[in-house]
């Protein structure tokens, strides 16, 4: 167990103290077969976090802001598969076998990734070090396509563990939300923005777009004994943005060569990083203002500039990281040309990968369809796919969630969303009716 983690985090420390007491009083006993469940959406950052503060655990160097991708979700179930260490005087007897953690990701039994195992061992260390746990997690979007599955995955996992431990009994609503939020952040930075919308429903979220900021608390209340270093909050968005649509152009679905953890470490080795960070508070405030004020042009421009800058930082570190491919550049060029020609309200963004995300107002669907039609005429894009979240999910599209159903969960509106074959077939009405 990583004891520093609790020492550094007064909130998690206090909750741990309270739960240990509950456990001593026999209120926190887990048994074989107990399970917990949660679902969380992915998100796409319009202002990106890239780089973490040295010496602090999962604290970003800059505030970030994302659109919640309510219809791209992870659903996760954790279930106890037996207790291993007999407790001696309340402490595990470490002479026994190590409790096993197993995982099934998207319908396949896998070796649990080291990062996930560490996360679970830390989260359970105090309350239930002696249980074997099975994690069943399913995304309703294809993996390695550019939709961040670690964001939705860790938020859903933290939510599922909270459900397993029955934390509702010991924490009030705000504390429970903060607990899920903190653990999500420790799992994966961007998951902290997804955790705000983690819940126990498998339903797609409402069609209203929601924005979440992960903010550095540099001006934290100095009177507070231990001010938080960062916090997550839902942003006020003008009605103009309530129907902001999203789709993804999948140009390459192979796993990326350098993961974000390594990328975050390299960020500080780029000479451009300090320039980026110097103007970041201003950019963050401008973005919040543009979002609240309904200034589509400003949101679009700020988001595109930010993505470009993050990729410039990536490309100029000690180990240059080039996530954009030549196809990405061509697609973005065509997108911007078409957008400008039509004065359409749409913009792009790009995470640590080659697949651009397009965000658009419903009225811009026609211009976006033109972009796809043009790409479809270009042979280099013959393997490109477009991924659009369904708004209404036909029952027959629900696949791959049987394991959860067997565990008694009602699966209402989840789908493994099929990618649309050949982007030249995508018309504005297809874009609109999904
Ligand atoms: O959540 P992480 O630690 O995997 O990092 C995600 C980083 C970006 O997706 C590139 C940007 C962001 O803010 O989501």
C-alpha cells in the first residue's frame, strides 16, 4: 500500500479514518459475491492538460476543460470473489496467498494492467486488503479509436468501488462525489472530469451538452487548513452550447506508441511548455467567459489554438512525440477550408493521437457532411471511419453487455456503436439524426 497517498491527501485520510472505524464496528464487511456498479462518460478536452506538477501526485500544470461525451460510456462492475487473508486483530495475516484481482475488459479476460492493479490495491488497502476482486468493464465505443477510455474507465471504476463499499452509508452526497473524484484523478488525470457525471445508470445521458473544468486552485482559500490543489466543477454554458455535437474521424486505430503518462513527464523538457503555461490562466478565463457568453467563435479559436500548442509541446520535448499523421493534417486542412467557406459553426480538437474530434452546431451538419464527402473522394482516406454517438439507441444494437445483465443489471440504452463505413457515405441527415 502507498501510505504517502493518504498522508498527502487530508480528505482521503479523513474518509479512511471514518471507514476504518465503521469497519471496526462491523459495518463494512464485504462477502463473496458482493458487487458494485457504476457508469461514466468519456470526455474530450477543449483546453488540454499536458504535464504534471513535480513532486505532487496527479496535479496538472494547468487547468483544463472538457465536453462530456455522455453517449460514449464505460460501464463497470466490481465483484468480490472471496476473502483470502484471515483478519488477525483487525489486521490481515500476510502469511496467506495474495488476493487476486482479475479483469474482463470489453468481453475478454485480460491480465490486469499494472496501473489498474496498483489503483485497486491502493483504494482497497485500508478497507478490504483481503478480498479477491473481479472487474468487469465494458465500453460502448471501440477501444484505441481516440475516445479516451481511461477517462471513462477510471471514473466508472472508482464509482463502482464506492458502490461496492456502500459509501453512501458513511459519506454525504458531496463527500461521496469528492471521494469518487479524487480516486478517479489518481487513476487517470482526465478521469477526474468524467467522474462528475459518474452514476449508477446505464442510460445514455440527456442530449444537453455538459462541460467540466479541472481547475488548479492557485488562489485557494489561504485560511483553509489544507486547501485542495485542484478541483473539478461543471461549467456554466450558454444555451448556444447545449446542443454542441461531437463526432470523431478515425484515421488510425492502432494503439499509440507513447502513452500519456510518459508524455506528461516529457512536457517539461520542451522549451515551449513555459510559454504555453505563462498565458494559460488568461486562456482558461477567456474560455470560461466565451462558454458562458455563447461566443462560439472564441470557443472554437481557443480550443484549436490550444490543441495545436499542446502538439507543438509534444513535438519539441527531449523525446519528440508526433501524434499527428500526415492524414491528420490533410483532414484538418480540409475541415478548416470547408468551415471557413461555409462560415459554419464547427471546430476540431485532437488528443494524444492522430484522430481528430469535430465539434459542431446542428446547423453546421451540412458543412461537416461536405468535409466527409470530400475526404471520401481522396483515396488516402479509404480506410477512414466516422464515429458518431447514437442519440436514440435501438434495442437490437445492444451488444456485449450480457455479462452485466447476468449480474442483474438492467441495460437500457447502451450500444457498441458501429463505426460508419466509408466517410463519403455520411450525409448531413445521417449526422443530424444520430
Ligand atoms: O488522463 P491522462 O493522464 O491520460 O492524460 C490525458 C491528456 C490529454 O487527453 C491529451 C489531454 C486532456 O486534458 O484530456
